[in-house]
């Protein structure tokens, strides 16, 4: 059977493959706080939806002794303090995936107040020192523009991936659109990369790694909601099937 991509199992294999090649894993806040000589992967997760998947990835990383960065949105479908606490407990960095300009419909004053309030909510769980923009490709507002009028450093933030990483030195890849480096999908979630290395799949990424064709510094940005456990889908299918059977039995009874 052909192995499925974008499963938690494949993700774990990818992490182990990097470890075998001598890469260390770093949370974003740790990476920006020091100079790097060896090979390093910054593991960044943008939690846009289905936060329970973030907790699953966090568990896998923790099992392998890896610390990563989790950027959570504050919209109701993502904000879940039990999950935040769980991810913090697993020794990961937890920080704000901000979209204040979108949420306040482009009102800069409201947006910065909103930003400050949300940052305080995060800091009740983790001393967040970094932030990362949520870039909705269809959105009207570019949330980064908030920093044309304000300075995140005034709020104790030391780094934002879109502003504070040199992508001519750090190879950036993201799982957007169920393909790595799919530049046609998201207009905003792009950086000016110094590398031209197309990555077709997670298995292809592992192949490039095995052939030593990857740079020393890499940021891997994944969206946990794009990674699933086939077991879960299997289980959901079973539940659906049960519901269908219940419905069927009700219908059968009704027609008797
Ligand atoms: Zn996002």
C-alpha cells in the first residue's frame, strides 16, 4: 500500500529523518535569540483551525524531545485554554497568530488595543515573546500593516517571522494547499526566498534531505489542521455509518 502523505505518522518520520541528518529543532523564539553554527530547523505551526490537531503534533514532538512554536488564532473556533495549557505543558513555545486588523475591520486604534488585550490572554499561559501574522489569502486587510503605525517591540515582542528572519539564509517551506511550497495558493503567506528548491511532497522532502540537498537553516511551517490521523477518519466513518444505520432502522420502523 502506498504511504499516505500529510498524516501524523508521516510527520513523525520527517522529524526523525531531520534528526538523523544532524539537524536540531528550535522554537522560533530560541532561534532568533542566538547565533547558529550547526544545522537547525525552526518548527513553526500556524494553528488556523482544529486546535486539537496542534495538541497531537505537540505530543509527537515532545515524545522525540523536540521543542516547536505554536501560533494560535484567538477566534472562538481556535481559542481553547485547555489545549493552550496542554501545548505549554509539552514544553513548546505558544504565541499569538494575530489578525487584529481583520477582526477590527481595518481600524488601527481598535486593532492595537485588541492586540494588546489578546497578548495578555496568551501571557496568562506562556511568556510569549514572538508573534506571527495570520494571512488570510482572501482577506481585505494585511495584518502586518499594523506595524506601519505601531512597533511590536513596545509590547515586549522580539520577533515576527515575516520581519525578523533572513530568508536568503533560512529556507522557508510551508504545507499550504497540501503541497509544500505551493506558491500559487496563498498570496500573503509568502516570503522572498533565497532558495529555489521545489518540494513536491513530504516524501520528496525526505529524499532531498537524504541526498544532502537542503540548506543548513530551514523554517518548516505546518498548519496542524492539514495533518490528520487516518485512524480518526476511519473512526468518523464508523460513526457516520452508525448514524446511517440508526436512521435506517427508524425509517424501517416508520414504514412498518
Ligand atoms: Zn494562519
